[in-house]
C-alpha cells in the first residue's frame, strides 16, 4: 500500500480537510489502483495508462507518495464502523 498526502500549503480549504490523504493498493497484477471520492476505482492514471509507479504516475490532486506499507491479510481483520 502506498500512502499519499498533500504537501504543506497545496490544499484549498473548501476542497480538503486538514488531514487529507489517500492510499493506493498494489494489486496481484503488479499494477496499483486507487479510488478517490465520487470516482470509480481504477488502476489507470489520468492518461489512461496502468499505474506501475505511484510516484511517477499522473494522478488526481496534488498528492505526493509519503510512504509504503505492507498489510498481510491473514494478520489483519477489518470491522465495519470501527
């Protein structure tokens, strides 16, 4: 998983919160996918190309990758409303 956040000062107040961040998921195909609010999930960048490098792909907003995380499904459980 790749975490993306807006660099300081790049956020227009009416369009994002103080803690505005998004995540990309590395899929089994080796490409990355994401979903922004009011948009369908996709593994394509803004130019219609598969996302192979989150740091180089043109994506919506002015976000930068600020970290990568590994989540092991067998060791994590999600609880609705938690």
